C-alpha cells in the first residue's frame, strides 16, 4: 500500500496480536452476560472489569514505556477493544483512557506527562472524562460557549457540558473551553484551549456533576461549571490552539471505536450463525432458509470490508501519516456493519432476542450508539464530501 507521499506502508491481511486477543478473551470469560445484565439494570460502572484490564496492563497499551506503559501500536489497542466486544463485553467504560491521553502525550509539557502518565498507566489515576459537547452547540464544536478566563495564575471556568461519560468515575478530565470570544477570532477553530482538569479537586468547588439516564448503560453525565478555578498550568500546549489538539486525537478515537464495532459485528454474526444452525422449525434448521441465511452472509461481507479499511487506517496512523479520511471511513463502515449484523441477529433469534438473558438486546442497544457517537454518519459524509471530494461546505 502507498500513501499520499508514495512511501510504502505494510498492512496485514490476517489478524494480528494473537496472544493479546487470547489473554483479553480469557478475562472476558470471567464477565459473562449475567454480570453486564446486573450492571445494566442498576446503571452501574463495571469497576471489576476495568480493574482486571488495568491490572493486566491492557489499558496502558498506547502509553510509551518511558511513562510506564507498554508502548504498543494502535493496532494492538484495537485488538484489545475488538476482542472485548466480540466476547460480548463492552469497552466503553474504559476506551476513552486510550485515546484522550494522546492529547496529553503529543501536546502536553514534559512536566505534565511525568506527573500524570505513569499514574494513568498503573490505574492509580483514571482519565476517562472528555468534556467537549454542549447542550446548545452539539457537533458544532467551534461554537461552544464554556469559557476559561485567565485570572492571575488560574483560569476560571464557567459553562456547561453534556454527554460527558464516566465523569463520576474519573480523576482527570480533558476539557475544551473558549479562551478568546468567538467574535474576536479570524477562524472558527481559533480561540479554544484544552485543559487537563483534576476532578478530585474540582468536584464540589465549582464543578457539579449530574447523572443522565440513557437507553444504554454508558455512565454519562452533564456537568455545570460555576467559577471553577484551575491552576494555569492545567493548560495543555498553547492557548487558543486546543481545537487542533483535540482533532489530533480524533483519528485514534475513530480507529479504536471502529475496532469495537468490528467486534460487535463478529459477535452478532457468530451468535446468529450458531442459532441458525441449531434452531429447528418445520423440521429443518432455520439457517436453511435464504431469508435467514442471506442477511447473515451480507453482514459478514460488510464486516470483512470494514475490517480491511480499519487495517489500512491503523497502518497509516502507526506510520505517522495523515489518515483523517481513512479513520472516518473505517468508523462509519464498521458501525454500519455492526448495526446491520445486530438487526439481522435480532431477526434470527425472533422473540428470544428480546429476552435479556440472551444478551442480544443489550448489545443491540449498545451497538446503535455508534451510528451517532462519537461522530454521526452524516458528519462523516459531510467531511468526505468537502475535504476529500472537494464539494462545497454543507454546514
């Protein structure tokens, strides 16, 4: 494969990281559907599961060895998340730690990296919260209204964020706020800054967190900032360049989420295939019927195509190449493949798909999320239309 500067990049045709996949799968065996059903019913965080992954070193896979991590490429991190999902578990409780720390790693000061990354690697510190989305601006991130005003050796934060998942389980938050009013900047993306907020000190001192009930157990919240004072050295990189720092980490986010969707697709295809071979109606396995067989086969083809795009995006990312189009496409294609596989699996199981004990409806609900988050299909199509195909900006 050649990228835009004609430099050869190798891309695997077979699954990589066999030992990692096997080790993760063994951990997942200890957390069957009953575990997730109980958490789902009580809207609780999977603490035991996250601790097991942390102790095994899997959540520090992208942190360099010099900061206590294992320094693996993104394809290894993807294999971890994919295996979690193909095993019927859910990595949403901890996946943000893998990609949010990338902003700190690439743009933070050496002092910040030394202070936080080793603790994140060991699990002593949780960096799961990502404060970007706001109630009134949604995907229009450049127009967010949360302010960070400099006051001596502090910044004072005022505003509101929504859909900030895992805020109640995090020690650290990556926060995007406006430091220069929107009417005083030349470009829409200017005047935004990124901060690493120590939530242990902020909670109850200008930060109020309220849990949001949702269709899936995503441990999500809304957060209110009322004159929250944070040290000036909480700023990551340069003031006013925060939007670029956030974007820099989004390719990793897209690729890792795509791996989760790929795992979901594999889970649903296997469950549907097994059931289609086992379930006998009218004297024959239901998989004999083309109405059952063809949707599963179609989902399999979609899944294989998405997997190739994920491998391409990961290879380009690890080679340090610009992979914005590929990262967005692999997220969209994998999310579509997973959703179609989920729908097909629901049909194959029929009424039993709605019985919680089977785990199908829980995974079906969780899979639907990635049609919308962390970026919707329509936003990806708009990006491709404008930045790849050269058509006029649509928004």
